[in-house]
């Protein structure tokens, strides 16, 4: 059923089609064609479809390769919680594999509207996971994140999309042109003096995924006077890693809107 669904959106969602072509032209280094757009939407549809199996803990259905697991295990052995900085790239739910293998307690930090929809979905698929989401913008949001990290747990957040009214942005070069990236996730990590790890669940087609982890920053020993510079460096590092992944696996980035808008 995914093929006709993907074909429908390629044919009848012009705004998303234009955004996909704009991005793929940058990532592929050539003019994107209609078959490229179909492959992009088909990858997105496949990843969304696979969420049902990730969330219902049917991880054995997937062929999974992991890079950077030892680094995460080292933080875990030291009793330190980690902030995983992901993106609208591949499958963030694939992080649950690492949690299951290593006993990590991972919660997602989301904007209220997204958190509400995801919680409803979790309640339908796997009610045991309904408390694995922390909504941003509430009076106790930061305290809940702080407690989660203090207990050696981990927090995941998508750091490639800004939301109006939710803090400042930084303009950084991304795939050849400046684009705005939110500062909030990095300021939160600096405030809580937490280590930041880039995470991508790269979809490789079929049932194959590559879980990729790489260090971004560790704010534990950053003096207050150097915090802003450390935040800028961490954000630049994150964008660099995201760009590398987009060039390696271009079909995995799922921001179907004008990301480089003026």
C-alpha cells in the first residue's frame, strides 16, 4: 500500500513536491527528477510505517547496524544522562533498540502539539510508553528533564526545526545556503551541563537501518563566561553532522517545506 500512497503525494501535494525537489537538488548535486521525489516520499512512508513495529518492541524484524554505541555505554557507565540531538531524518524511534540493548531510559522532548499527538499514538500502539514523552512549554518541563538526566536517563530532541515563539535561531550554512536552526535545544543542554550526542536512525531500504551516534559537546565543565561560545560551537557541529548524513543518505531528511526560506 505504500507505493500508491507515495505516488499520490508526489502527484497531488505540490508544496511538498517543490520542497523535496529543492532539497534533493542540493543534496544530490544535480537537478532532482520525478523518480527522486518518489523515492524521497517512499522513504518517508516506509519509516512512518516501521514506527508501528519500533513502538511495539518488534525490533527483531529489523537488520540493524550500530556505530558509536561504545561512547553511549561510557556515559552510561559513568552514571551520566545524555541528550540525544536528532533531526527529522530517518527514524528517531530506532533509538529504542539501543535502549533495549543497554537498559537506557529514553524520553522524547517535544513541543506540546506534537507531544499530544504522539502520546495518543503511543496509547493506541503501546500504552506502556505513554509516559516516555515530555512536553515542552510547561512549568515543570525543565525540571522533568533535569530529573531524568540526574537519574542517568536520556532525553531525545529534534534540533533541526524552529517553531515561532519558541526561542531564537542561528543562521548556519547548510547544503550551500544559510538556514535557521533553533538555539533552544543547545541552551537547554548547556543549562543542565549535559553531554550532547548526535543521533540518526538511517533508513537503508527494506528492513535495514543504521543507528549512528557521534559526539557533539559536553557542557559539564564549561564556565558561564564561555557558555555562549560553546553553544555556537555545538550547534555548528550538529549542523555539520546533519549535512554529512544528508549527503550520505539524501532520501532520509523529511522536512517537506521551504527550509531555506528568506
